[in-house]
């Protein structure tokens, strides 16, 4: 159930409602909206509970939530959520562009990448320090040394850092260096990890699993929200189908579908969604046209030399061209891409 509090209600009254819900054996989650505050009462519903809560003085109404994903649902929070982490803003009209290499490879590489993507118009830097790879013999990342290099790139450029976390044990470590914790597609249903990032104060970028349904995707987000972390970004990164012409199949219909059902921002990863650098710019523009709140794109100063995902990685110059097209698409739809205008990239 969602307990909608009256406008202008005092903080003391909200806390009293939280305590009352807990006394009923339910979990309480406070959700701050732009116009009013609601309190989600989560747990097994029993007869008479709705009427009991509706009788409270500071309550406007109590609304049962029909969707299985309670806190992520638009029923819980009708207005869109904006997630902000340093230079990155996404959701509620803000379009954020996250870009950088698949992996941190060296100090020179990550600093050159950060400068290039910022000049091209990115609002955040991506880069993997811990890398989950299909083969145990592939490059596994620079680990904490890579995190330190990402932090150095943030210090120089001012770009927020987005990097992947793979285990609950690494959450505290990675939070020291990063602004946004990324949950990769392979870990979308790693529920212990979802709960661990939900207990952190860092925003979370959650990627859809390659075989996950939309309901499974939203319920994975629910695990994070249920632990108290309200700063969650959903990322469509493509799914496995019978097709082989691209690395994955990128279903952009998921963007408007999700936005009809959740207040969380929705971004797209056209790099993994296609696996082909030549297709990435077109799918960037198509994602913005579909209503995406942002993009996460693989960019490397020298794509052919990238130690992972070279085939889907853009050069800074191609990335800049893609961002400029996305700006025009966004403007045609009455939206704007956050961050500075791009400057020429060599």
C-alpha cells in the first residue's frame, strides 16, 4: 500500500506514520515527491489495515499497489525520479551521457579517454576496474589500482565516475572512488549484491540481464529500492534472441514501456546492444527518440587497441558526432541534453 500524506505535513507526522506501519508488522519506505511525501507500507496485506491507516489525521488517502514491484511503480511515485551524482543528471527531463572505455588499462589511457569524452559532450565517465569476462584468461581489470586512476580522471576533468561492482565485499571499496555503482547484466539477479548496493549511499545503474523479462528487471530494481537506496537508473542493454547479426538484440520498445510503469530513469547501452561500432551512433539517436533519459557508450582514444570490446567501441570523433545528432533529436522533441556543448575533437 501507498500512504499519501497531506500537503505540507510535518516531518514528525511522517515519522509517526513510519512507526505505525512498523507496529503493524510491515516495512515502511518514505518516498519524497516534488509535491508531497508518500510512505510505502510493504508486506503481506491483512484485512482492516487500509482502513486503519486511512483514519490517521495527516493521511490524504491510501492506495493499494497492484504491480509486484511496489516502490519502483508509478503508483508509488507518479512524478519521474531524477538521479544526480556529481556531473551526471538523468531523469525528469535531464538526459545524461556516460562514456568511456570498457576497461581501465593505464593512467595515460583513462586520462586521455576522460578528456576526450568530456570535450565531446559526455556528462560522466565510465570505465571498468573489475571486469567480469566470459573467459578466465581474458583481461580481468586493474582492480583497486584502476579505481584510483578513475578517481584521478574525475579530479582532473570533473566528470562523475561510473564503474561496475561484482561482489558485495567490493561495495565499500568501490564507493570510496566512484559516484555510481554499476550492476552488470550478469549480476542483475545476484540478490545479495543488489541488497548490498541498496544499503549504500551511492546511486546505482542497473543493467537488464540478457534473458530477463521486464518484470524480472523491475523486481531486481525493487531489491535495491527496498533497502532504502532510491537512486536507481535502469539500463536497457539488449537481450539474447535467435538473431546473430548483432551481438545482442536491442529492443528500444522497452524504453517507453518502462516509462509507462516506473518513475525511475531509463537509459540505453547501444554499445552492448549491437556489438558493432558502426551501428552505435544510429542507435544512440534512436534511443533518445524513444524517450531514453540517457546513454552509456564505450569510447576509447584508440578503439583498435582496446583490451576489451574493441569491435563496439567508438573513437572520440565519432562519439562527438553521435552526441551532436542526439542533441538535435532531443531538441526536436522539446528536450535537452545536460552538460556543456561539445568542442572540436581531433
